[in-house]
C-alpha cells in the first residue's frame, strides 16, 4: 500500500480499525474493485433478495433501472445449481 492510500484510509477509519486491517492484510497485494463493479455487485444482491421475497421480474427491473432480461440473468447466476 502506498502512503497516499494509507493516508486516505486514515481519513475514514479510526486508528484502531486501520491497525486491525494492517494486522490482517499488511504485506499482501490486495485488489480493490472499481466503484462500478462494487455497485453492480450490490445491485445484483438486491435483485436476488427481492426475487426471493416474491417480487416479479418486471418489478425488479423497474426498481433497479435494468431490463427484465438482465434481472433473469442475475437470478440465474445467483441460484444454486439444482439437479
């Protein structure tokens, strides 16, 4: 991690939290997703949760600003494989 990155983390985390992160991950090469990837992952989780709660494909598409085909793909990807 660069000193700039550590300084940025220090702005958002307490010293105790920063030390905990460094103790656990220090010295390793870490990957941080882009905001777009992070937000997509959150959206996909919300779509799957909404589907499990009984929302229709049409409702989910409207709520998340995506087409029904994308909703179906997200749900298919998130389902466990069943025989």
